[in-house]
C-alpha cells in the first residue's frame, strides 16, 4: 500500500473488498457500474485538469510556506472584526476535536443533547447580553443577520402597513459598510426601499415600517437610542439594532431601550478572524415574533419519562416546510462557532466578560488621552472600544505599516482605531510612538491603563446578566475541560460511527485538512487588511476558485456565500442581474420541480421571483412534457429553472440535456443545485449538462465538516454570461465588472475553512476526486443490493442503479404500527444516527454512505437496518409497548430495578453482537416535540419556572 497516497486514506473500501462488493451489486467492474449509473451522453471525455496530488506531509509543508506569505499585523481596523484570545481549553477540546466538528445538525435530539445544551448556552448568552426575550441558535454573520432582521420587520408589519404597501426601511449612516451592502442586495428584489441617513434628523414618517441602528456606531461613537426607539414605536416603526456583543457587558442593552430585534456577530467571543469567517451571527427578538424568526431555536422540552430534554423547537418556521412562503431561506447556521462563543461565555462568566470589556474600554481611553497630549485629537464624545482621531492618514498609514500595524482610514484626515482583548500597554505605547513619529513630536510611554470612563452614566449597564450556574461554575481549566467532555459524550458524531444522511454527505473531514485552521498565519488576518498583506490567502483562494471552475466546467467562481442556501440566492441574483443588464426586467418566472429541496423555492422567493412548480413523474423524474409546456407558456417572462442533479431522489435523469435545452430555447437560464455534486465530480459536470450556474456545498462534497449544523460554505460557479455579475464587497472589491452588491459580510465569506476544501482537492488530485465519486456510487449501490428484499427502494435509474444515495420506503410498516420515526429512534440503540427522515418523500429514509466509509462499517449499518426490519415483522398495530416504539433505550432504563417490557434488556440494548464492544447510549428517552412547542423555553432558566 502506498502510505503517502492521501486518496487511499480518504476512501473507505480497500481494493481487496472490490470483488465482493461488485459481485453483491451484480456487475463485473466498477466501470460497468458507473456506465449503468450515469448517462453516457453527459460523461466527461477527459480527466480533470488539476495538478498532481500532494501527500499529507507535502501539503502541510506547502500550506505552512504559503501561510508565510500572509503578514499578520497588529489589527485595529474594527468594523465588526477583532483579534481575540481563544482559550486553549476551547481550542483543543472543541475547535480541534472531531467529536464536536463532525457532528450533524441536531435533528435526532436524543443523541445530540450535549450539542443542544452548548447551543442553549449560546442562546442564553445572547438573550442576557441583548436584553431580549428570545434568540436563535446562530446565523451566518452580522450582515446577513441584519438582512434577516429587515425581512422579519417587513413580515410583521401592521395590517394597515401591509394594506398601504408601506415599504421604506431606514438605515442609519452609522451602519457597518458591509452590512449596508448586504441590506442593499436583500432589499431590492423584495421591493423594500432603503433610506440611508442620520438617525438624529429622521422624521419618523408613516412611509417607514422599520429602521436599523448600529451600537456603537461604525467608527465608535456610542449613541443613546432610547428616545429614537420610543418615538419610532409611537409611529409603528419597529427598530432593529446591530450591537457589538462585548460592548453589551458595559453598555445599556438595546432590549432595555425597546428594540424589536438585536443582531450582530459573536466573533469577539474567542473566534479567530480567519480573514472573514466563519463566525456565528446572532439574532434576538421579542417572543411575539417567534413564528417569523429565521433560523433554528433550541428549546427545552421533556422526554417520555418526563425528564428535561432539549430539541430544535418550532420546526414549522423552517424554510424547507414553508417553501415559497418562507421569509428566509436560512438552512445552515454557524453551530460550531456558536458552541465556541457560548463556551467562551461559560469559561469567563459575567465577571470575566465585564473585566474584558472594561480592559478594552480602558485601552481606548488611555490611548485617546495619550494622543490628545500629542495634539492628535479624538472626536468621539462617547465610545466603548473605538476612537476616531484627526491626522494625516497617508503619513500615519505609511509609518504604521512599517511597524506592522493596521488602522482604518475613513478619509485623508481621519483614522479609526479599534481596541480588543489582546491589546496590551506595550501595544498602546507602540501606537503612541507611531503618531509621535507622524507628528514629529517626542514619544512618551504610559505604564498603566486609565481609570476613567467615556461612557455616560445613563448608558452604563445597570442590569445583571448570566447569573445561571453554568456561567459561574466552570472557570478553572479542569472544570471546563470536564464540562465539555460531559457534553461531548452525549453526542453521536462521525468519530463513533457512519452518519448516512442522504443529501447531506457526512464524509471524512481529514485531520490534515483541519490542522492549518489553527495556524496563526491563517487564522489571525482581518478581512479588510490590505490585500498585499494577505498574499497567501489570495493565492489559495484564487487557486481554489480555479479548481472549482475545472471541476464544474465553468469560467468563474465566487467564494462569498457562506452557506448552501446563500449560494442558491447568489446564483439566482446573478441570473436576475444578467436579465436586467439586457433590459429583460420582466423575466422573473422561476420553474422548480415539485421534488426540489425546500430551500429552492425559499431562495427564489427571496430573489423576488414568481415560482411555478413543475410536475414529477411516478418514477421520481422531472415530467419533461409538463416542464416544456410551462416553459413555453411563460417564455416571455422565464428567468430560470432550478434543478438538482443527480435528482433529490438519487437518480441521474437521462433527459437532463433536453431539460436544459428547453429552458434556453425559451429565454431562461439554468441554475443547478449542487447539493449532490459529490456524485458528479470527475465523471460529469454542470457545464456539460447545460447549466449556467451552480452552487457547491463545500461542507458536503469538498470535506468541510458540518460542525453540528455549520460552518457551511456555498460558493457559486458560473459560465461566461454570468461572470460579470459575481458579487463584490464595499471595502475589498471582488467579483465581476458589473458586480452585484454583497451576499455576505466578508469579501471571501468564510475564508478560513476554504483551506479545508483547498487541501482536500490538492491532496486528492484528479484521479482521487474521480475515484471518490466512483466509490460513493459503489457504496450506495452495495447498500442498495443488501437492502433489496428487506426494504422497498423508491427510485432508481434506467438500468436499476442508485446514484450516491437511495430512498427506503417505510410507509407500508404503518400497518404494523411502526412509523419511520420509530426506525430512526431504534437505530440509536444500534449505535447509528438515522439517515434523512421523510425527505424528499414523507415516510421514507434517504441513505447516503459517502466514499469514506469502509466495507465493515457499511455492513454494520446494513445489518442494523435488516435486524430492525425483522423487529418490524413481529410488531403489531395494537402493541404500543414494543421495542421500536419504546426506542431509544437509555442506560437508566436498562439498569433500572423495574423492567416492564415484553422483551429482554439485552434485546433492547445489544440486539447485535458488534454493539457490545462500542456501545453508544442515548442520554434521554424519546423527546416530546409537542410539549416543547407548547411551552417554549429557549434559555437556561430551569424548566420548573415555566410549568
């Protein structure tokens, strides 16, 4: 075996397993299987034109050398991004721990109680610091959280405002520039009119439904917004506030001023800047808006025994259920980063956060006083962490950069300096020396931080926060390490067993891909640092864009969208811009097959499109004649088709080129949803099937871990027609010659985790990537062959093959009183996370093994589902007290003195021999979903308080 071939480590099945697997499937060779799976007319004729693969050792040497091209300057740029101190106990035990970063979204609550508790801590932190009533389990970044706030306020307009089409939204000129750009993008297709101005001269006209303010302002000024919010509320204008989370330990929270929504980023809570992300955005609001709130909420409920249990609450808010009626398409959250930010609050507690906020403020005050003595005057009358000084910007910039220091320069006479938790007295003396040199005066040193405050008394926070035990009991490293481990043990992740989620591709996230994320040369760079300081990043990102172009067959890529749903939206907005550039303003009809993922219609609705659903045939394929008829019917207004390929049903439809031709003939463009791109790489591609744009889930196909529900990255790749319309950023220009405004806050989105996909492609090489696709198809068809005769399989290709996933039909089992949920819960007793439940067809399981699972693991999973099938066989509708309906079985149940079940403890806990050597115990019994929705609790308050 070649020990230096990364692809051999990534792929699960060994060469010696191939004959057995192929024989089970009923083919002579892997090539025959691929021929029978993918239509020949869309197969690539040439290998991917990528560089020869590197070994893990070569890659890590390469990435360290490339990282040296990044210059890590002291950053005082601010604008929502700050250097932080990530406590080592959190870095080692969460950030670098596959038990946390390989977990899936907590849809199966019974085996996700640890992660759910960590996210509940995050929600509690946000609620307490903002002074609001309810918070979600994170959003993508501050800019998109602000856009979600605007959409929520638009949705909850009064009846009269809706009747009178009140559509103006006031944006304070103090808003961060990148947030304004995202608001511009999101408002336009919804016909929301943004009015940017000075909040102190705003007239509170009845033409406005909402407003957004920045707290503190973009260059540091702290305003008292209580009067503004009171007057706005009188005039039925609801106010959102974008607030710096650390400042809220010191400043009066916006909730106490009457804000309707508070948003921001939790990057300051120990998360590396990473050239822009990933960072968890936060969103807090009033309980009355909970049904309109975007994203996920973690709620407290009870299990079958009445014990406290956590789960994702209010599922009906999620866009995949609301589809085109959704006000948001948010699907991924930044869960891993939210967990880390929540743990930062747990570790430091209220007194620690207060200390950090006071130290940051004292650093700003000390520097302002010192610069005043140099004759460099500070202009903010009140501030928290950012001072604004008047000096010759060009002169200061040249000297500062010579000393490896970055400030922000709003104009030629103004310099903005933002302080952070890493700032020391030595750093302050360096800043004084820079300005002394610029002004030709003698430098002096300060020896300690000033004791005065530049926050007026009426804006100093009086209310307490984070008084719960969890924020006051884990302040030593031993305590926090054990708390993190306690939570980790409650969660089933990829480091325990395969997670066979169809459409979600839970594949190996190799350690060699992950290691560079901890390197300071990569994770310590501000997204708005001068590009010449980020040469390593620029090389890596451009190379990744090129690699993705080669893989998709397209000509341009933007890495800015920081989730798959963001990518969908970006792709549709590029199509929209293309039509507008040609004067085709009327082209707004989007065709979407009935089988599409729910984010598709939600994204199209956000892009201002009229959605026409096309039929799906009984075999799961798109009804081509219905599609043709609707394309012709709407040809004058046709904008786009959204199509997933291979289909959501796990099939390569042979009519795909005919389908894309129909759209082009009728004036539309084709958006291909790249959710299933891992079944295409190296064998076919979106350009070959006739698409114009696709998004890619880098957190699926290209190895970025799911992290419990995020980070996600959803770049779009486009053909020549759409290259000019790729999105830009207001501070670091990106995108095309006719670029649309920003999709997310940072120029390159979650740039830090793009290193993972770059490493994956570099180490796999063309042959490795192609083999990954072949092995994903091999593993799926091997499992399909094993399941046949036990479970009906809903759809397959024309030659009877699955693509990379298959759908097991469990609806007939309801005759025996068994629902698909019972199978999902029983799988936990066998040590497995359930496949995707009831998507895209209710009452089914969608199974996707990926290429990185070995034969033994595939067999264990198949054995488990086949064993469950036998348990179903002996079940009856009348017998509610059976092994499936009681699942999962906890350790407390199995070791209790009483056992009132008609099966043995061994059958409950150890139904197959392999389980005993690596038993995973769910920590709660089946969670009562309805109870949690009726009694919504989404913070750390004890459940008794709400009963």
